[in-house]
């Protein structure tokens, strides 16, 4: 049995807003034309911790000061290593090198599951696994803040 591909992805936030990438409209990629997290495939010689930092540098030129592991999520097709951390620079300073657009999502946007992209000039959906991970993260933060 072939092992599932593994990815390292990051939930980046500024206060109560969350950075997402609008993926390219390429049928060869997972969730084309959907909003998703920044991150990507773990190289054969990498661990997830290294991969998530590398992917953020490659995709948006962001050297995250600190990321913490949130969860490991496994589906029928992929293993996701999910990290989280603050976005400590203005979104306008990020350099998008992969994807159609990037944007900070509000909690309301996340629940609604759709957001307008100025670059695509239309509303696009969030990938269902990414929405579920964000909702789970929001619940985790709500519980942590209540303690």
C-alpha cells in the first residue's frame, strides 16, 4: 500500500482574522479555485516542522517567528499537519508567489464558507476540510480563553 501524501499547513491569524490563500484554478491540484491554508507537501527528507516554515517562505515570503502544532488530520487521500501562529506583519507586505489571491477572513466569513476575491472578481468557497479545521481551531481557542 502506497503511503498517503503528507502536507504541512498553517493557520495564520491577526487578532480574530485568518489568512487564507485562493488556490489556482488548476484541475491538477487539490481544491482548485477554493480558499485554503498556506503550506504544502512535505519533502521526503523533511519533517513537518521544517516543511511548514519552508512553505510559508516560498508562498508568501513570510518567516514566521513562531508556529505551534495544532493537530494532525488524516483523510482518505492526505495527512495534514496543521500549525498555527500569529501573522506579525501587514498583509500588504506579503509577496504572493502561489495562488490567485490572499485575504484575511473574519469569523463570519469562515462560518459562511465563502468570500469575495478582488483578484478573481467573484466570490469563491473555502475548501471543506479547511473550513472544518478553522471551525475546530476557533472552538479550541474559545475553550482555552474560557479556562
